């Protein structure tokens, strides 16, 4: 167990068991640890990122029946809550958000006490915080890294390049959310960034789930964009958000 003097509190949005709905690991069963707060405000984001007064804990895995627990929780308490799930039936622990690397120090303390032989650690991140990644990298097995295309006058190319270089130590894939109005120049720049770091990195083009007036690309666009990426990259797939039409959390 964690030594008392090292216990740190961490706010948690929710903990539940479900099926991974995005990227190359789509369909595997995971324990999801969702943390609040984000350093970005992506226009298509459908996730509540505010820090809640209480965390929601699924009482029976997969049941969607939740109980509430006061936030924040100690890392010792959080480790106990995670251990109520049967690790043997789950592929990995998905740490998601918000942006979980905003809590890198707390995560590092927590993850050191999870037996990776029993449960792999899967990090879902927007890929903009390379310094924070370094704090948890030794404890991570799989990195699901977004490349965020420019929005609201902001771009993240330098941060993404640094982040992807660091991630080469792990099983990493890149996910790019695209809509029908995605500029070709942004796609080319993201492709070239990945190719510069490692053209073997698996790259996922994820058509946006229609929201807030943002529309999904048509099939022809997706095929053309995939061809564009395949000119310089070796492994490019088009995978939508499958959990949405499966009705999963």
C-alpha cells in the first residue's frame, strides 16, 4: 500500500467498465478512469471537463448503475476503488479526460502501485503536454495521442512533434479528428509531422460524430484523405467513434 506521507488527493469524474470505441484497440474491454479539466476547448468536444463535487463509480461493471463519492479522493482510496474491478477480464486501464496529463504528478504516484502484469495502462491524451508525459512515461504501456488540427487561431505542431518523439518508447498511435471542412493544408502538415518522426506510426483518421453544426466528412473525402496520408505513412486507417452507435459509455 502507499505510504501515508505520500498520499495525494485527486479529483475524479468517473470510473466505469466499458468497451473502447476509438482507434486500433476498438472493441477491447477497459476500466475507464476519467479525470476532469482540460487545457484545450476543442469545438467538437462532447465531454464535460469541469471538476465535479462527486465522482461517479459504477457499482457493477458494465451496469451503468453509479454511486457517488465525495471528491477529491486519496490515491489510496482510488487504488482501492479500481481494485474492485476484475482486472483479468479487462484489457487495460484507460486513463482519459479531459486531459489526464494535467494530473501527471498524482497519476505517477497512483500508477506506481498498479501491477502492470495484471493490467496494462492506456493513456488517452491530446498530445500537447510533452513535459508532463515524461513524469508518467515509465508507467504507461499504450499511448492514444491526438493531433489537434488548428482551431480558434491556435496550433500545436511543435508540442505534437515533441510529444510524438517521446512516445516512440511505447506502443503509440495517432488519432486525427476530421470533419467535412477540414483544410487540406492541415492534413498535409499533420501527415508530414508524423512522417518526420516515424512513418511507421499507426495513424487513425476519425470522422467527427456530428455535433454543434460540425458535419461528418463524406466517404469520398475520407478515401481521398487516407490516400493522401498513405503517400508518406505506412499504416493509415479510417475508424469512426464506434461506441456512439453501440450505445456504450
